[in-house]
C-alpha cells in the first residue's frame, strides 16, 4: 500500500501537469474547431477523401464468410485492395 503522503505528492504532480497542459489543450481544441468550421460547406457538410485501409476489407471478407453470405465479386475487389 502507498503511504498517504505519497498519494498526495502524486495528486499534486498530476494537478500541476493538468494545469500546465490546459492552455495548450484549449488552444489545440480551438484550432481544430476553427479548421473544421473553415472546411464546412454552407449547407453544413464536409467533403474529404475517404481512406480505407486493408483492415476494413479483411474484416468484411471474414464477416461475409462468417455470415455465410459471400459476394464473390466484392470479395475479389477486397482481396485486390488488400494485395496492393
């Protein structure tokens, strides 16, 4: 068991670290919000590149086999993507 004075030291250190990072965190959140608002279209949507990694494809192939509903064409497209 940790003595209570050590718990207090740890709590003080965590509090000091939290206080020191708050302005940095608040600034980062503010910049992220500004960027999202800048990229948002007037109608309220965003447009961006959709990135799909091989994990999504491999998981989907596995799911099709697990569900016993394999779409051979889709499976081949996924396999081709995974092999890239």
